[in-house]
C-alpha cells in the first residue's frame, strides 16, 4: 500500500463504503490521512466501574449478564454489566441487537461512553467496546470526531485510519529541516499520526501547533513572494512636483491633517520609483481618504498620464467623480475627469471610451468591473481602488497588459485590518494608517435600543430633523420576508411616511432600483431635498452627506460588527454631533458583538473582535476560510502569525528554493492567488 493507493485496499471498505468516503472527498489513502478531525472527545482516563461520575467515562472491565430484548414499537435494548475490581456498572445499547452476539465473556474490554441517568438508573449509554490492547481505536483514548456523512460514521473513518498508521509514519517532511528544528515542531509524520490518534492532550497540542504553523507559514511565504515579484515589475516613475502639490493644498477648503500629510508623502515616495506601488491606506470612515487619493493622482495627471479610480458601486463612482472634479477645478485640471458607469447612455459611453482611448480623458472614475473589462487605458499610471477587498494579481496583470507596464496601485479602505491579517494575507502590501480624523468631530454616540423604546428614539430623531439635520435608516432587507421577523426597508418607508414622520421628506433606496433611480434618490438626499433616507446596506461604503447626523439601524442584530462600524461612519462627518441607534428586533439581550460596537469607536479594536468571533470571511466578504486552507490555525493567533512570518522571511533570506519542497511549493503557488488582496 502507498499513499496513492485507493482506500478500497483497506479491509472493510468495499465499493459501497468507498462511495460514502468519496462524498467526503476521500478516494486515496493520502486523502484519508489528510482528513483531519473536527473535534475530540476525551475518553483517555480510566475510572473504576464503581467510582463513575456522570459524563464521558472509560472503564476496563469484563462483560457479564448480556441480554437482549425487543420492547415497544420495535425498539431493541441490549443490556449488560461491566465489572472490574472496584464494582460494576450497567451498560445499555439501543437498537444494536448485534451487540448480544459480538461480545466475548471472560475477556477484558475497554468500555467508553457517557455515564448518565436513564429511566431512573445510572448506566453507560451506547458505549463503545474494544478488547484491551496497546492500540485501542474507539475507546480509552482522546477520540477524534470527524465530519461524517449519511452512512459513514467517525467509527468507520477511524477503522480505516487505524490501518493507515504504518503509512503515516512514512509521510515525508514538507518543511525545511532547519525550520522544524528552530521552531521545535513535530515532524509532519508524527503530527498527522497524533491528529488522528493522539496519545495525550499535550501531544495533540503539539500536532496542532505543527500543522497550524505549516498553514500560516505557507500564507506568509506566499505574500512575501508576491511582494518580491511586484518589486520586479516595471512601472512609470511619476515625478513629484512640489509646486503643484502646494497649489492644490492652498485651494482646499480645509487644512490637511498631519496624518494625511504623512500618508501623501509616503505615496509620493512610492510613485517616484520605477517599481509599482502597492499601498493600502486604512482610515476610519470620514478620515479623508479621497483627498489623499486625489493628491496622488495629481502628479500623474501633470505628466499627461491616466488614473483609474474604481469605486464599488455606481453611486459612489458618481459621488467621487463630483468630489474629484471640485478638488481639481482650482488647478484647471477638472477637464481631465471622466465618468464611466453602466447607466450611461450608449452614446455617452462610446464618447467616454473614445476619450479614454485617446488619452484625452485622464482621470477616469467608474466601477471596477467597467474599467477593468471594457476599457483601453493606454497611458495608465495609477489605479485607485476604493473599498474593495479583492484586487489581486490577475486584475493587476490585466491592466498591465493593456498599459504595457504595471500601474501603481493605491487601495483605500475603512475596514481596519487586524495586525495578524496585515502580516499574512496582506503581507505584500505597504500599509499606511490614517489614524487621526480631521479635527472638530466629536465621537459618534451609539446606543442599543430595545423595540419598546422606539418612541423615545423617534422623539430624539425628530429634534435632529427640526434642527435641519438628516437621518439615515438602514434595514437588513428590501421587502418583507416570510421567515424573518425583521422590518424591511419598504415597510419602514411606508410606516414612517404615513405615521411619525409624515411631515418630513422621505426617500427609499435599495439594490433593486435601476441605477439612475438610485442615483436620483441619493442625489436628492445629498442636496437635502430629502430629510430621511430609508435604505438597505447599499449606503454602506463611502457615501458622504455631512449634514446627516443620525443613523438608525433596524434589526441591528443582523448586521456584522465591521458593517455597523462602517454604517455609523456615514454620520457625524461634519462638526455636528453624530448618533447611531441600534434598534433590536426583539427584547432579547444584545449580543457581545453589539455591546462592543456600542462601547467602542475604535475600528481596529472592533475588527480584532470580529476576527476572533467570526473569522476573516465575515470581515472580508468573499474571503473563505477554505480558500486560505486554514484547518488548524486561527488567524487571530498573533503569536503564531508573527513567528510564521519571520520564518518565511528567514526562508527567503537563506535563499532557500521552493523547488526542493514539493508540497510546500504547491501550497504556496495556490495561496499566492489568494493572499494578493487589497
Ligand atoms: P473617507 O476616508 O471616509 O473616504 P472622505 O474622503 O469622504 O472620507 O472625507 C470625509 C469628509 O471629510 C469629506 O467631506 C472631506 O471633504 C472632509 N475632509 C477631508 N480631509 C479633511 C481635513 N483635513 N479637514 C477637514 N475636513 C476634511
Ligand atoms: Mg471614502
């Protein structure tokens, strides 16, 4: 038998069982060994049969007085007594009639199961039995529990794995020997054997540490290699024009914050290099990222080159185009700005495309899909990506092919990236943090509200409206749902328009509206032709309405932590005090998540917590744990990540060659397409 052998080579696995294994993705022995337990139950401790306490127990006993009988409705009960020198205990099996014949008297068995009360008497229910041996598989050990499928139990999986133990010992090491030694890791062979058949919890922890390290090491190496590859690409070196920068700043209606100055300075350093910049600017909502991006673009425009500014939605693209237009106007550069969005009329689109292709349009604002797929950007020097978490190698390569060189990439995000992720997934990015918001903005007041306090909240809101401010209401759904007791945007809109807020101008915005209808509603709210905007999360990112001071979230328990933080960033963007009300659907106690957003305005802290509670996928949308291949490691494990990251750096510093590490190379190759996120 080899790792490549089919599992049908194992005793007890015929074609029918093999089909079940195939459902779990297991056809070869290598795949079987790679099938890691989901969790463990500890039956390793032996107790005397006369000294049992309720819970999982294991005894070493002889089996006596075996009886089997059918009781009502065809239910079968097998009973027996397990006896050792300390006493005896009742053993009960339900619907396992074969038990009665399979058990040998006068032989010692390991008996593992849950000791509990059944029909007023204590006993061990449905225990597992095995003749005493050096290598029990289903009893008297820390028992692995696997993800099962119909007709295939953990017990059967263990039976298969127990036959593969000799093969596990021969598993090749995948990491460099020096690394295994430096990090005091178990060998891959011992680690996998211990994952399936741990001899102690300490050994199990060692196995998990080894496999977790391997996973994160692969990620870290992938991101470092991506970074290195990026540095070997060619980009247009964009000269810094100090006079231009000063003129731009002079015309701003505000003073740049120190944080903004610093970040802009970093960007200018990057842009002058002939290697592509790959920088992420993280700044809480309202920290002023748009002006930073515009200043970056300025230098490229001055050279006659092109800048693509990609927004996640058409709404935002339109808003950015208007903002950028205003910012560039004092310099006479506003004529270079062109908007490219799906809802343009065919003739307009054709005109925009022609202007872009000729290089006459230089600052192109649009949605990512549109700019990437359908446009020829001959003089592209810089790409700005607003609030998108996916802009990977492939996307950049596509732009490179069109432009003939790699564009500089500047990503903007309001989602703070926890340190652990920054070092692995985002390891290839240079990160700038806009840590300080423009002055004069008091922190937003956030309050969790139970449904019966709605009237008080409405009163507070009415006061704000009367003072000339505006209100966002965000609902988790567009329309009523049969299955959820959540108030939808349509319902809230109707109700507000007819009752408590009938004297105010209310708009409704959601994803099912046509793009121009959406844009019209949004524009009306921006111009203060509407006092209240009821919407779904389409307003989530980037929308800037400085006069809005209240964010009301309906069914707040349905929103993610990072999402709520984003949403509340829509208010309190000017000098007025901002308020965020988290209205619950029912009077259940609020979750730890909600209480965290209520008590903290610190985006980084909230992101760390979200990562811990829900994993990276929850924060970064499309990102799945599966893609990252993390089965053992937790991305909230900062210590593990720091050591894996520095080990990956060592690997490169030692000029190690992946060619010598077959499996590692394959893992890294796959991860390189995943880690390259902005
Ligand atoms: P975000 O970082 O969320 O994208 P924006 O770029 O939309 O933030 O900026 C939010 C608001 O703050 C805008 O109205 C912008 O004009 C304003 N702003 C940006 N920088 C400053 C500053 N240094 N001082 C005062 N207001 C600023
Ligand atoms: Mg923004």
